[in-house]
C-alpha cells in the first residue's frame, strides 16, 4: 500500500490527537480504572497499537490496562488466533467472557468493580455510532461506565494507512477480502473486492474467483458489504 508524504503527515496528526485523548483520559481516570475492549478487528487493532505505544512512552506497564474479549462459538478461528497473538505481542492481560458485550460488561463490573471506563474502537461510520461523542456514558440499561472512543473521526483508509505505516499486525482474513469482520454466520468476503482469474485445465477454461485485500477497497461506504443479515 503506497503511503504518500501527505498521507504520512495526516496519520501522524491522527496519532497526536489520539495521544491527546489518552492524556485527557488519564487526567480523569487512574490506569487501574481502565479496560480495553478488543474483538480482533482492524479498528481495535489500531487502537491497541496506539494505546500500547502511548503506555511505553509514559512508563505504563501494558498489563495494567486489561484486554476484554468476548468469546463466541460463532467466531472465526483466525480471529481467535489473532487475539492470542496480540496478547503475546503486546504483553496484555486478557479477560474473557461469553455472551453479548452488554452481558459481559455486567459480569465484568461485578468481578472488577474498580473499572470505570472502557476503550472502544468505534468509528462514526459504524452502525449506531454516527452521533457518538469521544467520551460518552453507556445507555441507562447498560452497566454504568464511560465509553472511550478515540477513533471516531478516523476513516476506513486512515486505519489501513496506519497499519501499513507502522507495520501493525492484522488478522489474515483481511488479506483474503474481508473488510468488516463479525461472526462466521454473518460475514463474507467483500463482493466489491472480487476478482476472476481464468485458468486452463483438462476440461478447458475455468474461472476461479479470488478477492483483493481489504486495503484495496476504493469506496469506503462499501466497507460492510460483506455482512449478511442473520436469519
């Protein structure tokens, strides 16, 4: 992926803004009051890398901010493997729960009442995130907690530019045409990345479909085109 000088400057400004957000967060909360919600996706991966870089710069041990992961029987094994890879790479303390995020946070607040705020990798183009604030309380029917959203203004291409600029690891499904990864039952490679290759065999010519990697998606409004409605 080509990174122009203008793109590099733009991403460096994004990083500065994220670091300012982390500064603000630590003026409001102690390190032990924070947790990081991680699902193995590209956005959370960028946020994890940003946060861990910040921690190193400020002599904060990586394990002091736990990583919350929601287990599911419907998750891609590639995602589960990548989560474990991140745990080892960044030396974070992994906290796992099952069920929905809402249920997981409910159990977590019972098990870890010291946690007051959770980092989330939401962007304002995500469903139901258009009007989110960078710091916003959870809804009244959720566990009482502050949602921390430092990536709200990042675009789809900002995410991939950061990943390639800083050589950040990512789940290999993205190299196979997935652009927005949910569960196995509702996620397919993005049809806008489909490419067809003609190959000859003993029976004549055949067409084999493959997919370009996620970062080659030109229209970011089609990021979730690989998501299917559950029945």
